[in-house]
């Protein structure tokens, strides 16, 4: 079965990944979308672009570098689907714990609503 990339939507319908992509400079969004397309097109996603974050209960991140900017898009797995939660521009060596926690909260919300049939 082919892998699918989905965008998480909040209960109010807003989509943090779309909002992130819309906020980026013109050259950045196409590069990020290209990397996300790799996730659907390749059997194995290169580790330089996609890896699991340690001690995060299943939070993964896409890593995209463009010039001196480093972009991160968080995700989690739902069977063969990769659900993207949100993104940010990384400015420090360590990924901020608040960003990881946000991804975990979105994951929890996603599965609660999926289980509840909402």
C-alpha cells in the first residue's frame, strides 16, 4: 500500500502545516513540499530528511535545509499515513521542547477524535 501524507486539522478546522507553509518565503515552501513528496514517492525516506525524535512517544520530524535556514515539520504515523502536525524555523541547536509537546498534543487530539468518529 502506498504511503500517504496528510495534514492534521484542529477541531476548529485550522491547519497548522498550511499556515506554516503560507508564512514562508517564496523559495522555502516548494523545497519543503518537495521533501514531503519524497515521503509519498520513495519506499524508504532518507534519514537526512525524516527521523524519529527520541523520547517523544512517536513524534517524527522532517528536516529541510535551504541556505542558512533550517525548517522542521513534525509528524506522526497512523498506519501507512504520515500525519503532519505543524512546522517551524529552527534557530537553535536543540529542538524546543514546546514544539515537540505541541506535536504530541496534536497527535493525541487526532487519535481521540478518530476513535470518537468526529
